[in-house]
């Protein structure tokens, strides 16, 4: 890491130290254009985190999604809404707008467009994208496990039957627990050099979000509980001395 890059990372980390690690958080879901202010906070937080590590120009960072009626946000924030800690987006495929996975790797393997189209016409398909978390809550699973669980719980309300995810090697390790599998017909057994030659991305797919095909029993149980009770408070074990109180509003 260059000196200038390290200084930028240090600056962002220093800013996060001014915000105490929360003992209570809220995870809520909404259509992006229905809460533009919260969508902008989500976008800025995601951009800052990726920018600190030199990853810029991703399609996921293009804020035009804020005005897309097919984009929904899973936002992790403080109970008063002043601090944003992470989250994810669920973007439904439509004939008029490419999914981020199409824009991201379509130039490497054009077959992604036809694959997305087939699933869009066969019950509807979306992509979990923009997954991130603030360094304030690093290691707590907030920008990964909790956000993915909430995305699948909320997705049952949407006109879709399946889901894509473009995973980093880190997120791929947990993706299997949600029933995501590699699309081995693409790239190098589902693996692509993305967002650049120094990094790797893996194309994955969950074929049945209603049944959560292939997901672990633990995740299926948790997700089905959230679907049945979308508004609830749970004390979550995050590997710290004390659990964190999560207020779900899905």
C-alpha cells in the first residue's frame, strides 16, 4: 500500500474512532427512491470504504440506482438514524436497466446478459450488491451475515424467484451458507478478474429464494423467522463480550 493510500485509510479509520461501537442497531428495508436521504448516506458510506482501499469506478458506486424503482436498500444504522454502519442493495432485473453484475463483467463474458434475461422471464431475478460495513463494526458480521439474511427475508416480498451475487473471495466463503453456488459455465469456473487484474470476483446464484435451496439449516431458520416476524428485536451474538441488540424493521 502506498504512503498516500495508507494516509487516506488512516484518516477514515480515525474518523470512525470518533463514533463508538454501537450496542444497538437498526436494520431496515425500503425502496431507494422512497428515502433518498438514507440512500445517499448508504452510497457515501460504501464509496468511502472502497475508496480507502483504492477501489474506485465500480458500477455499484454509480448513484443512478437511487432513482431506480427496482432497487431496494437494506440499511444498517443507529437507532436515531444519525450513523450508518453498512448494508446491501437488492436490485431487481428489468429490460431497461442492467444489473450491476452485467455492467461489471459483461465485457468479460457476454453470456451473463442472456442468463439474466432467462431468469428475469422465468419468475423474476435480482442481485444482492453493494454489500459493505463501516470499520466501526468490523468483525461483527453486520455488513455481511446480517445484511444478507435481511436481504433474503425482504426479498420474499418482491416479484422475484432467484438471486445473483458477485462475491469477493471473502464473501464467497459465507455465500454457500445462503445456498449460493458458482456459475461455472462463465469465466474461469465462475471466477473473473474484477474489479481489476489484482482482484478476483466469483459469480454465484441462488435459484430459489422462497425455499432457500442449498442454504444451511441455521440460515434457513433465521431467514424464515424474519419473514414471519419482520419487525422484532433480537440480541445477536457478534463475538464480543456483550451481544448487540438488533432492531429489525423489514
